[in-house]
C-alpha cells in the first residue's frame, strides 16, 4: 500500500474526507506536526484513535535518517548528515550568530550538477533532486532541535547548500510555502533566501512566485572570461543576460539582490576586477557578500588559496569609495567541521 508524506496537505485532506472526518481535524494534525514537532501519530492526543490509525496506514512523518551530527568547537554551527530513503547522503547546517539570530542552510539536491571548480559538492555529481518532503524534513528537524535543546527559534533560512534550487524548482517552491505558512512553520518570506548560480528562466518564475523572498546570486566574477574559468554555467547564461533578468527582478519586487563573491587568490581578486564590479553594479539594488575561499582537500586546483584579508579589504574599499556599493565580508566560523561554503561533500566528522 502506497504511503504519502504527512506534508502533502491535499492528500491528507482528501483521505480524511473519504473517511468522513471533519475538516477541523486537519488543523489539529497541522498543529501537532508543525508547532509541537510530534513525529509519532500515536502521540497526537487531540485526534481520535481511528484517525491516528488512518494516518499510520496512509502517511509517513519522516524519511530522513540522521547519520551523524556534529557541532563546531565554538558551538555556533551544527552540521547534520542525513541518509535518504534511496541511500543518498545530504547535509544541512544550522548557524547561530552572536546576535541570537539563527540561520539554516538547507539542501535541495543530493550532490550538484553545476561543476564549479572551487566547490566540493559538485565532485559528487547530481545524485538526485530531493522530494519536497525531504527538504521540509530538514527544516522541521532543525526547528525541533533548536526548540528542544536551546529554546531558540529558526529565524532565517537559505537554500544554498546542496545546491542548485532552480533546478529543483517545484519541490523548493512547495517547501517554501510550507515553511512560510502561518499555520505551519510560520517563517517570514523576507527571511528566506534562495541562492542560485543564475538559471535565468527560473529566476523569472521565482520573481512571479515569491516577490517577498530574497534572491542571492553566485556571481564570483564581473566578466565572462574569469567566471567561465571557475563556473561552467556562464557559458549558458552569460553576465549580460543575467543582469537583464535581475534588473527585471528588482523592478518587479523592489528588493535588493545579494551577490555572492568568493575570494580566490590570483583567480578573481585582482583590484582591476573590483573596478569592473562596481561599474557593473552601480545604480543597482545590490549587496555584495565577499566570501573568503574555504580550502578543501578535494579541489581540482590544489593551488586555490584564500585571498589575504588585506586584499579583500582593498577590494571592498573600491566598491564603497567609487560608488557606495554596499558589501560585507562573510565571517568563516564553521570550517573546522567542513560546513563552510562549498565544503559540503558528505564528509563524515567525528562527533
């Protein structure tokens, strides 16, 4: 007998209706799953036993199995390695900021097809697109952990870990709808960010579907020549086409776009490129997030090194002084557990 995810609201309501249960019962189930984080149908005491049995016979709560879970030495970051029901491994990362703001980086694919040369995840290849419930389960597990262990709430969420959300758009879309539904996980759309290598057709759909949700673009270079050397996707979607799509996004949403720029020494950190970057972003609603390159043992180019801080500061100063392009340098606080940007490769760490 086929079972469905409890997160499939339409199917839950359909089967309840077929079995003559009143619609208000769904609200009780919804509250138990998303507010009280109950994972055993028998423990939903607000519904009758025959409805609990119906749920057990037709639905499952979770398919992900926690393989390992490890927290960084400073306690700010927790990486969870999950095993899916089809035996792929995926990862998600909880980041606790000093301001008590908590962010979850969530996976939407097992592996990644984008082949960026600085990234560990792409070495796995694309194993599969995650189902919508596999994404939702990561979010609920993180929210439950924070609630039960630390009395914290999950405030922010970023789709950027394993990896390209726009290539699994429908499942990502449904997971955002569940996460931001007031009766479910009740996250603010404004605190959800989708990060993309810039799959242009899907950016246009994202603009229509989620005008309040933030968009981050993996830029990493201000011209096609440099970008193509580290990101093959640029051959399909060059910078000029991307900027037209992003201009439309800001026109329709009036939202600032976050441009992610990994700093790799001698590759994309020339101050000439800084000059090109501010010219490309002037007059735009833009925030550049400089990310020091995280060295990992499997990179194609073992000579890839992190840009020295003094050069990052100079790069940033050019953007600010020339045209007041806002930028920040991302703090690296979780590389001791291989949970930093582009380090995720299903690497097990000792707990």
